[in-house]
C-alpha cells in the first residue's frame, strides 16, 4: 500500500497527467500487492464499459459543433438583447448565455472555450476591464455541468447507479440559483463602477430571438424528453449532436466538412482523455476498496462527528480542495466508493448528494491557484493568472452561498425531480 500511494503522489507532484498518475500508481500497487496483472486491463475496461457513458463523448462533440458552427454567437446576441438593459448588461448577458449553453453541452470547458471568447471580446470592446470580464466568464462557466445535461452528473450516475434523469432535473434549480446569485454580484459591481447598459429594444430582442430560436429550443427538447421518459441521457446526447449539426451545417451554413472533421478529432481527443481517466480511476478505486482504504477514510470522517450538518460540511471542504487540483471525472470515480456509503448512512438522498458533489467540484474548477477553468480563461484573455486570481475571489461568494443553500435545503435539488419523475 505504501508503494501504491507513494507512486500516485510522486507522479502527481512532478506534474504527470492525472490519468497517468492514477493508472501508474494503481498498477504499481497491484504489482506490490501481488494481484494478477490481468486485473489492470479488466478493471480499466470495466470502468468505461457502460452504455450510459456513451453520452460523454457525444455531449463533448455537440458542444464543439455548437462552438464551431457559431451557434454560441447567436445565443450571446439573444442574451445581450434580453438583459443588456440592466446595469452591467454584458456581464448579465454573459451569465444568461452560459445558462442557455449549459442546456446544450454540459461542459464547463466547452462554455469557457467557446462562449468565453465571444463574451470577453464584447465586454472588452464596451469598456469593461479585463479582470472583471474574465472573472464573470470563469464563474458563469461552472453553471454548465450543473444545469442539465451534465457530463459530471452522467459519470456520477454511472458509478453510483443513480437515475441520471433525476440528477439532471435536480440540477435545474441550483443552476438557475447560481446564475441569479452571480447576476446580483454583477449588478453591485456595475453600479459601483459605472458600467454601461444598453437601451432596451423590443425589435432587436425579437430579431435576435428569431435568429436563435432553433438554438434556444435545444434545452427544452432535451428536458422534455427526460420528463416524459421518451429518451435516455445517451439518446439525448445523440439528438444533441444531430440537431447541432443540422442547425450549423444546413440552417446557418456556418460549418463545412473540414470544420466537422476538426470537431470530430477534437471531441475524440477530449473524450478519450475523460474516459481514460475514468478507466484508470476504476482500477485505483478497486485497489482502495479491496485493501480497506475506502472504509478507513469513511470511518475517519464519521469519527469526527455524528452530526449530519458537520459531516456535510467536512465532505464539502474535502471536495472543494480536491476540485482545485484534480479533474472532476477522476474525483467522482475515486471518491464515490468512500462517500456514497457515508451519504447513505446519514440518510441523504443520492440525487441530492450527487448534485452537491458536482457543485463542489465545479467551484473547485474556478478556485485559485489550480482551477482548470482559470487556466483556460487566462489563456483566452491573455491575462496573467495572478490578476485573474484576484478578480475571481468575489465571484466565489455567490457560488459558495448557492452551495450551502443546496447542501442544507435538500428540497432545492429534490423538489423538481420528485414532482416530474416521482419520488
């Protein structure tokens, strides 16, 4: 076990990719513990051998098609005309566009890398300082994996054997609350700093709505399919890909064969990375469970306190810290065997627990110093990381407030799935 954990930590500390650190650590552990080497291949294949996980590469592909096909531009134009009249209008449009795009891609990285470019350019051209623009874009990008569809929630549902449809419905209200909380903060900054607002024009709103209507109905098609039981998450991801391709190639005519091939390659690389992490994490988790490490960690957490509120706070802190350093898919696969028994032991609804777990990990993605989305936005905005670190701190407050509300008021998460899909 010393070899197992030391190999993992050393590789992580020297900067090896997280998937390599996990896989090599687990393999070294298997050899040191005398496990047959067939276990390595078997567990890695078992980890990704899931019909549900087919949705992961397809939602990544859908997000890339939307970005390449300029669908995100139309979404931002509509959001700008919808809320641009509020003080700090483009900041609010940034957040609203992220909520809409969240209903299509389910990825924070896709939001940051696609919408982020459009949003930050528009804000920069209209007199917003780079620190504020990049911070709003970073904070709003984490709504993507909370509001359905959500790639991390698909992974959670697959590993924890929880209804993904219920998890998706459970993310609707928290996603909207995150957006509202961020908009309140943007309004405060806009009034304080005198940021502009645009005059409201019903004609411009109607024209932008007409131009983006095909994009805007995508989330409703997906949500309607879940609530009626007509489609599964995997089928929804297929629909998202086909629908995005039809809109971009045939309606807007903004994507050609070369663009399609590039999107397919980028999506294949992104999906391979995510699924390889899940595979190596499954092997790592197998060793942890078989050697009793998971049980010891769970006993340690439960030994600190028997109070449910305190246990939830400890779990939140652990997940926030892990989310700063590791990829969400890896954390979910590694930690679920530890945390799900704890959640069941204190009587938590696993849909509620899944949403707050993913919410923690997403906030970690924009928390200095190692939040992944901060690196993406810093690169896109050509902004030094230390400036972005300073700018993002106030935006963590509304996100953490939303997290605490969802943690200690379970109905925020469970009410909608219970109403639409049954308890």
